[in-house]
C-alpha cells in the first residue's frame, strides 16, 4: 500500500491528534482521582470547622436565661392549676366546715 503526498498531508496530522486523544484517555482516571481527593479534603476541612454534634449540657447564656425564665413561669402555672382544681372540687351545696364539737 503506497501513500501519495496529498494523503500524507492529511494522515500525519491526524496521527498526532489520535496520539493526544489516547494520552488524555489514559490520564483521565488520574485526573479524576486527583479531583475527588481535592473535594474530599475540602469536605474534611469544612467538617473540622463546623459543629456536627452538640452536647446536651452545652448552652449559651441566652439559652440559660430563657430556661431560667421558663422555670420561673412553671410554679405560677402550677399554682393556677391547683387553684382551678380547688374551685372545681368545691361542692355546690355541701359546706367545707366540719363541726367536731359535740
């Protein structure tokens, strides 16, 4: 098979292009691995800087103040409930005084 001059002018540049493409295909897994590694490193750095789990007892002062206010409200609510229960417990025509003298 003999090649003419015109055919060589087209064939030689295409062999260089084909060589570049095969080299890129061979290096693509290495490039993908490097990209994945850089993304993983960024994620690890982000996780180091952010809080993933909070402790049950770790509260800021504002949290402590709000919980203290809630505790102060609870007794007054309990007292109201007790008063309402006492009012409900009173019988309409029976008295609340017992005479033990006799």
